[in-house]
């Protein structure tokens, strides 16, 4: 696409026009070159035409996968590095164009994202998973209701500028500092999806060590890496043979391709590690994911004095999990995993587990999100009531 300086926009294109579309809804045309270019990007990514400047990205069917393409195009066109969470605060084309039009080259980055900041209940802070962003939490925040403040914590580096953290302890310390800006002292209510549950776990430990009260730690389908039974060499070959007959020749070819692809990434990252801030958006985001996986591999789990609440997906993940990095579980591993996901010996205050419909990739999506939200809401209510009882007993 052409740059803003190269773009020639006619007065007709720049005029803000109020006219109904084919379905009778109001359409407002782009009013300046930024809005016009951004509209072209939205139309390309969402495959919808025309798009009004007041259209909401999520109402048009936008999701996190399309958002990756969207922000990659934004960087190429406008030279702006933004995190996906920008869409939460600026979901319409008009609002996003305003962010892009700011004079600073990039917007000041914060891990803390106020997804639903209003409400009278204590806020829930939810940590990102391996995807590093918090767009996946938007539906969950809405289902929990307008009275439940909900903040997401996105990984440093998802903006394409800041340096990613590669230790769980460092992530936890950084996120604690940010949530204290909203809630200076406990009791704290923490949760995390996938690897984010490990970050929430470590945050709870650090807060507890400082004398703070942690009322709730929710693990959204988070497993301890060692909870899966080690596969013997004969069993490994048996699985490969079985999956070859299930998926055909493309299965081993895809495994080999993904393995080679990851090796190329590692070489690329190690070569340009000190230049991570200047990497293209796509590569930088890959580097963030690599940093999170490295943090998970090197983290040493130690018992937590409090209670943990585990939310377990009951369905086996899709076959895409066969092609994840070495060390990640495959769908075959789901049949031999520890039912407590490895948390039983780590929760000195007890482990409470809840089974959910869906698999790891779908529990935060329709139609399963409703069950998760209701279960989570009940657990939060129970945690709040226990805090109230403790406070009354101390009077």
C-alpha cells in the first residue's frame, strides 16, 4: 500500500457522508487519508465492503487471528507498532485511525489492559497465555457482567517495540507493579489462561511473600509441564505409525517442516536478539511467543501456601497440537495426563477443580464461554464470601 504522503484522496472521498447501506444501516465514509487507508486494510482483512468509520471491528467478525494480519498491515502502511489490545480501547475504524494519527511514533505500552474497568466488585486480573495478547478475554469479561471489573495482562513485546520477558518470575513482578496502580493492596483476585496460569501462580506466591492477601487464583486449563506421562521410545514410534495411517504422508512432512521452521526462527532471533525492537511485527511477535515458552521451560515450581482453582477443558485438543514445539503435549498425551494437571502437590491450601466443555483452544469461545463464565463467577463469589467471613471474624 502507498504511504500517507503518497496517497492522493479526492474531496469526494474525504467528505464525511451519512448514507444508508443496503441493509439500511448508517454508513459514514472515511474523512481523511488515514481513515481511507485504514478502511482499505479492514476491507482486505475482514473481506467486507464497504466499511464505515463507525463500524466495530468485533461486530464485523474480527478475531485475534485477523487482528495479527491487521496490525502487520498497519505497521507496513503507517510505520506504527501497536499491540492487539489497542482494539479493545479503539474498536471502531474511526478510533483506531485516531490512535494511528498520534504524533508519537508508538503509543506508550502497558501490560495492564482495562477490558471492563467499571463495577463494584473487586477487580479480576487475568494473565495472557502463549498467544501473549488479551483479546481472547473480551467475551469472558462481558459474560461476567458490568459489575465485575476485568483487567487483562498482555505480554511485553506484543507491541513490537518493548523487550519481551523470558522468566516467569520477572513477568510476575512486572505485572504486580502494574496491577497495584489499580489496586494498591489485597485481597487480590488473579487468573490466567494456559501459561498465564503459571504467571498468576507466581504472582500469588510473590504477593503472599510480601504479606498481601490473595483471595483467588484461577488456572484456566493450565497444566504443569511434568503432568504428562513420559513417552517411551517404543510408544513414540507406535504413535508416529498410528498417526501416519490416520493423517497420511502430510503428517510427518508437516512435523518436519514445523521443526525446521522453528530452527530458522531460533537462528533469526539469536542473530537479531539485540535488535528485537526493529524486527517486523510478525517476527517480533514470534519472538514473544518463544520467550514465553522459554520462561515455562526454565521455571521451577515450588508449593504455594494458598488455594488454587483449576478449570479443566474436557475435550482433546485438535490435531494442530501435533505440530507444536517439542516439549508441548500432543493430543495423544491427553489420555495419560495427571487429572490434577500437576497442581495437586503445589496447592498447600487445597486444589479445587471444575470440568468444562470444549478443549484448550475453545473454552474461551462460543458456545463454551458461557459455562466457563458461570463457573468462574460462582468461584469468585465463594472467594469473596470467604474474605468477608475472615474480616468479620477479626472484628
